[in-house]
C-alpha cells in the first residue's frame, strides 16, 4: 500500500466532485473522473472511508444526471427483490391480537 498515492487519488476525486458541482456543462464527465479516482483509491486502500464516500458521492451525481430509463437494471432488480422480500416477511408474520 502506498499512502501517498491513496491521498493523491482522494484529492483528485474530491476536486472532480467540486468541479462537477461548480460547472453547468460537462459536470457528468467530472463526476465520472472522480468516480474512477475513488475506485483507484479503494483498490489501494479498501478501508478508506473517504474513498468510499467520494465514490458514492461522485457515482450518485452521475446517476442523478442520467435519465431514469438509463439507470442500471441491476438497481431495479435489487429494489424489486427487496420489495418482494419485505412482502414475504410481512405476510409470514402472525396477525396482531387485539
């Protein structure tokens, strides 16, 4: 592990997040660049909370800029599974007694 490299990638991810927030045009490109830098930081130091936060922040902004029909079908499938599991759990619970 190279801590100075992790810090460098974290700085890039943070700057890309700020630039994406600050510009109107091409903000998605900045967020995608920040996402890649955060992923690189995570690959060097998986325990870095800052890297995971910056990955989520940059990736979340990329997703927010996409039209809803271009969001990964995986997310839709995960939400569908959570919903189905919730209803199965709810139906399996005994009815409350009064």
